[in-house]
């Protein structure tokens, strides 16, 4: 598995839609986030009659032998609830482990910065051992994983040095499983199935709001597969003799494509957004914009036209948004011009031989 090549693409998939232009929490399209690759708890999915998925399935074809091995990595974002509390009584210092009394607020200004509740995210990765393709045909027990709950407190001091507020970041326990199966479908040809399940217990699913369920969900879920002593078959352009087998692969909530250098067939990215084989990040791109690929110029220009108040709200909502704003506002003119009018894939026309 060529992780160095796939990392940039996988990272872009992971944060696609993390925040959308105009990158402000008050924007309607940023008030209902996490719309790509979301796997909610099973009980909540059933309460929504399946309109919210709790499983994701990738199927692909591998050409190989009894010696062929399969690597699988599942990656997703786990949501973190960020709330803001104002201390009932300001304090100079806190003892280790001490949590002072506070009350939650919708917005609070401390040292010329405004803090407000938000949903942040941390990256998660589940790495499975290398499995032999023939041995996979006899596996019955899925690989289970658990990420425990955790609460963190960040205390804020006013100009005089007293602690006046606290940011509370809370993430819930998250559990899931990965099922991998292999089926021989031809001479030296195997169909590989990878199924991801969100098995997190979730009480009160019938009355729960989506925002509550999201805290027990996996967001931007995608799978990276590697093959040893074998090669993946492109599902977008399979060889004609096995095109029907390629068409029979059932992918649910995901889109598997080859990644790496053109012609490489050892790594597959199964993405919740539609891609083509061998996708690439434009070399002119200066960093994440979270709102689509190959449109860096227009998004950068739109960020520059935001009002001062809009930029202030954007910068105070999220550290990733703050970094994006700073990067855009300090972008050299030369870098901006590189985003304009780029042409790729040009080749000379064939001469008429007649």
C-alpha cells in the first residue's frame, strides 16, 4: 500500500464538507454539517427507517493467487461537542483535577475573542492486520474496535490573569466493526467485500435529534485498501472479459477508485464522494478549503471579499477555519495567479495519414 501517494487524496476526502463557504457558523449550510460518509448508530438508523445509514460496503475485484494479501484501513472523523461555560466565581488558580462551578452560555468574549459552542472533529483510523485472500473466505468474526469517551477542559483567563471561563470538549464512546470477506469468482480472481458497521449503543433513538446521534456517529468514513502480490481491477474501466463481474460489485455509500501514479494497481480508495481513478490534488493548491476540489481560485477570491465582521466570525468558529483565513489573506499574488487558467492533459493532434 503506497500511503505516501494516497495520503493527500484521503485527507481531502476526510475533510470534504467540514465547513462550507462562507465558512461562518451562522450560515444555514454550516448549521447542518457532516453530510458525507456518515454512519449513525444502528438503533438511530432503524428509527429513521434507513434514511440514515449505519453501514457502508465496499466490493472490489483483485487479481492474484493463494499468496495474495489484503490490507485494510478504515478512517473517519469522530465529532467532539464543544461547549462554553462562564465560571460562577473567577479564580486565580485551580488544583490538579479541580473543576470549578460554571454555567453554559451561547457566546462569551474573553480578551477580544468570542467563544461559542461548535462541533469539532478528531481523526480516527482503524488498521487491520494483513489477511490472505483465501483465508478471508472462511472468516466469521468481524474485527471490532472501540474509542472510549473523554471530556477535556480548557480554561480561559482574562487580561488580569483570572480564570473566567472554560471550554468543555466532550466526545462519546464510539464502537464499530469491520467485516472482510473474500470470494473466488474466477481463475486468479477474487471479489473482496469490506463492510463497516456502527455498533455504538444509543438509547432513546426514536426521540433523538440528528445532532445528538451525530456525536455517536462516524463522519467522512472511507476505506483504504492495499494488495500484496496481486492487483486491483478498475471498476470504472475493467477489462472486457470481466466487465460483468466488475458491474456486479455492490458498493453502498461509497465509490472505490484506484489511487497512486497512473498505472499502479496496488492501492484502492473507497470514498463517500464520487472520484475517478488516480485522482490528484492540484499542485497549485495551497491548502484545504473543505468545499470541493479544483475550485481553489474562486473560493480564495470569495474569502477575500468577506466583510470584516464575516471574517471575524469565521476566524472565531474553528481553528481550521482560522488557519484557512490566515493562509488566504497572506497568499502572495504569485501564488494566487498560479490558480488561474491552468491547463492539463494537452497533447498534439495526430496528423492525418490519409
